[in-house]
């Protein structure tokens, strides 16, 4: 059983017909030593992010019974009132729109969030945040067709931005619109074949859409790529995810066992290894740094300063100069609740850090989009709970 907080987009019971896109009409200050980066503009310009002093030197290692972020903090009515008053005084302030939208989403005030998106759109029509919060509000209000149109609008306003195309595709997949999701995910891979998440996200769509062999071919092609070193051991992540796809293919077509065994050997995939729980994080821009945190039922936190828990949770690598993926996984589960959260150390280009967490447990796949708003009340965002009974 997976439970997500109010900012996760729920899956509608019945997918609507394919809609057309909508026509265009908070967090604390970064820690000292935050990562400064230079984003590459094309596959031929794979510019290494500029390294910075390690921004975590002063962070103490607190691993047990210290993760207060698991207690979700919600903006108060007074907070919302104050933000609205500030926005009325300066209706062009993007930071205030970001902060107010985050507060309304946390409070599950969906009608107010929808009204805010429509108020914001004329002032900032090319900002992806406008359409994303409109989609979130419409989804929770049961307006599934309108939500899909809002998500699809991300494709229209950013047709050449790889990570936004990926986000649009995964938002549409999350709400059961695989027919709309495939186009932007294919386009993202065409634009940036040097980015590992382009392969991973397209393969996830194809796998979840039942096109398992196609998903395997996408990840197999990724194993032949040489990704920049700041992505860490991306090939390990690719091979393990290819293992998920191969096992799904075997379950669907057991007569292909010999063929799949051969492919697994050829691509260095261990079909026997499995995760009891696997959580991956990817984010949108190398202009910020986002971290994955998981707290086990014993209260022990797995994150960059404590990569191995007594219960078996492990963080592969702390990616500070790229777009992810970061991975936390375990071979064994404890009974109780696992808490999943994210933290960021520098803001995105529009005052918001956006990303995707994917939670895999057995045959369950949960796609959890998140938005970290600069200047909001929390240093951490609690995203999801995994309950083991």
C-alpha cells in the first residue's frame, strides 16, 4: 500500500478521451556552498556542472528518531491570508504565486488553487508551474479531461526542454494518459540521448503500458551509451531497471526464457537480484541539487550522510552535479511505515525545484511528482508513505 501527500496527483478511475492542449493566453535560502552549475544546451555540448564546495560539511549526522520532516507541516490559514494580501499588492510576483500555490495544495484547497492558476496565467503564460498547478487542482476536483489538457500544455510551452517534456509525460502517465505521454517522452530522448533519465522514463511508460519488449529495447540501448561521470554509476541503475523489465517479460511470455536469459547475459543483467522496495529520484535541472531521504519503521533515516541502515536500506550515490537518478533500495522489508521525502539545496530557475520520485514494490509502481517552493515553511518535503503489514 502506497500513500502520498496532497501534492501527488491521484489516478482517475476512468481515463477520458485524448484532449487537446490548453492554448497559452517554499523553501529556505540555499545552504552555504550550494552547487553552482552550467546546463548543457544540446547533446553535443555536454558541459560539466561547475563544482562547488561541499555544501554539507556542517550538517550533523542524525539518523534515528530525528526525522521531524515525516510529520507533514501544513501552512496555516493565517499564512494563506498573508500571502494573498501580498499577492494582491503585487499581482506579478512569481515567488508569491509559487508560495501560495504550495500552501493551497498542502491545505487541499483545490478550488482556490484552480482559481489561483487561472489568475496567474495571464501574467506568466510561459511558466510550466501555471499549468501544473491547474492540472493538480482539476485532478482533485474530478475534472480529469481538464487536468490532462493542463498537463499536455507543458508540451506546448516547452517543446525543446527535455526535462519538462519528461515531466509532462510522467504526469500524463500518472493520470492514465499513456497515449498522450509517449510523444513527449520520445521527443525528450531524441533531444538528449546523453541523459540517462530520457531512457529510464520512456522505458517506464512502455513497461506500464504493457509494451514490455519495447521498454527492454530502450534500456538495452541505454547500456550502450556513455553518460557523463557526474551522473554517478548510471549504468548500474539502468541494468537493474532492465532486470525489472526482463522479469515482467518472462512473466508475460515464459516460453521466451532462453532468449531473455541470453539477453540478460549480453547486457550484464542479474535476473536473480530483486528489490523488496526501490525508490528513485530524478529532478528537472542541474541548476539545483535535490536529495532523497527514506526513514524506515525503526525511525532510522537513509540519506547522503548515512547511506546504509541496519534494516537494509541503502543509498547508492549522492548525485550533486546532475539530474539524478538517486536510488534507495532494500532486499528486506520491516513491518510498519517507510517515509519518503526530498530536500533541496538550491532553487530552480523559476524559484521552484521540480522532480519525480518513483516507488517500486513488487508489482506496484507509484509515480510521485513534487514541487519544492523557495521560501516555503519546510526544509524537507514529505512525499509518500509505504505501509508494510
